[in-house]
C-alpha cells in the first residue's frame, strides 16, 4: 500500500516555502516513493491549494475530499468542514501535516482528531498578529 499523507491547513496560509519544505521532508522520509498519495480537503485557497499544486507539479497522486457545504435540501451544512475532516482522518493516513494560521478552527479540529486517533502529526503554526 502506498504511503498516504493527510494535510490540513488554514485558508489564509500563504507561506509556500514552508509547505514545499514540509512536503519534501515527508516525501524524503518515504524514500521518495513515486506512489505516495496526498490526502487533502480541496479548499480552493490557502494551505490545501498550495499543497495540491506542489504535489501535482511533482506528478504525484492526489486524493481529494471536498466538503459538502450544501445538504440535499439545499440548506447550508455548517458542520461540513468538520465532517469532512473526520472522514479524511478515518481513512487512516500514515501521517498528518497541519499548517495552522491564527489557531484556525477547522485545521486545529482536524489535527486534534488525528492525534486522538493515534496518527503521527507534524504542526507548523503562524500568526498574523502584530506585536509591539
């Protein structure tokens, strides 16, 4: 079975270099397995998007799990992101890397759930707060 990396991250994350280096380090740890799979929530901006672009650029496989924000009746599902996060973790990836900006609720939820499930994790945190 190919190694699987789950990523979770903030929509506002823009530091491409941190993501590039983190993905490279994990892929190196697999012996650069050409079958390695990136599991992502497919958010159209931020960490998910950057990870997906870098992974695809290297010709590697993506496993995408977009949140279903609309229920069958057309109403908005406010818990869709959390439901998607849980489903991704429940696929039992080999590792999770989290890119958390300003204590992002969704990415932090995914990280905590993965840790509770015993999945090894690596966390990168940043803040946009201005300090005096």
